[in-house]
């Protein structure tokens, strides 16, 4: 029996992830190293008998950003199997950084200090969200509540899809191909935590994390800290 799983795939390295700039709506391509990161992850973790078995995927959510779209194509070069729904959606696009798009964290702190903000406590995006950009053409900044709303919508869809098959009666694994900040936010909401809960997480570019359920119960979402990896080339029958 196999409890359904949710795989979180972060896009590979870009120039902006490499130097630490906030990358939301900007279309920044993967670096050559980023493409290698994802290709290696795909060869190691994606395939029959591997962590992500494409035959077990029932739905894939992909951010519309080109770096996420390219990551999906590198992870599954042949595409998703027939019958797997592939859904490109803004619901798992990166946090809308608005005014802070393309900025370094230090720039955000300096800008807010110059405008007399954060006198009582430091800026925390998980709590404070992002401001809109200046002028009528300024980028929309998202609040934590807005990000929470769209992630909760995706989580409700996944639970509805997987809920009837908690003991592996049907292949209903799901994969999200998205962004570092957004996938950490997703994990908090999956665990029922508010976005400003101080849960420190790292998901490297090109990395893959796994969520599931405890006790085969859709009411007990869990973070899978580690699983048993099978050798897909091994003789499963064994000998006595």
C-alpha cells in the first residue's frame, strides 16, 4: 500500500537565484548550471521505480514562469504520461514581490528604513507581505493573506483528488513545479501553519521535497523527512 505523495520541485538556478535577488514575475531563464541541476535530479529521481514514478502521477501543477516550465521539461523529457493532467496555473507562481521585484534583501531593508517603516519590528515578508510598485504600471505586491488564499485553493484540490485513495487504491501522486519561496509557503499551509510561523526550510535550486499524509489519513498532512529508495534495476523477486 502506498500513501499518495506530493512532490515539490523547485526550478533550477538562474542568475537572480545565484545572486539573491527577489524573482517573482520576471522571466529569468535557467543558467547552464541550473539546467544541469534539474537534468541530474531527473535522471536520479524520476522514472519507473524511482522516487517520482511518472506512471503514478495523476496531476502536475506548473508555474507559468519560463524557469518553471523549462524545469518541468527537463525533469520529464518525454512529457507526462497519457492520462496525467498537466495544469499551468498562477496559483503556484512565485510570491508577487511588487515594489521589491529584482531587489536584494538589504535593499528592501534600506528602502523601508528610509521611509520610516519597521520602527517597532523588522520587516518579515511572511507576516508583512509586499508593497505594490510605484506608479500606475507598478507591479502588484502580494500580501501573506493573498498567497495563503491561492495555496489553500490548490491544497483543497489535491486533498479532494487524493482523499479517496489513502491506501494506494489508485495512482494519485501529484507534482508541483514552482519556486523556492512559494514552495516553502505551500509546505507551511500543507502542515496547517500560518505563513509567519517560524519554520526554517531550505529547498535548493533544482531540489525536490516530498509531502504526504500520516496514518493514511487525508486529515493528517505530513512532511516526509525521508523515505526508502528502491533500486529500479534490482530483481524484485529475490532468491531464497
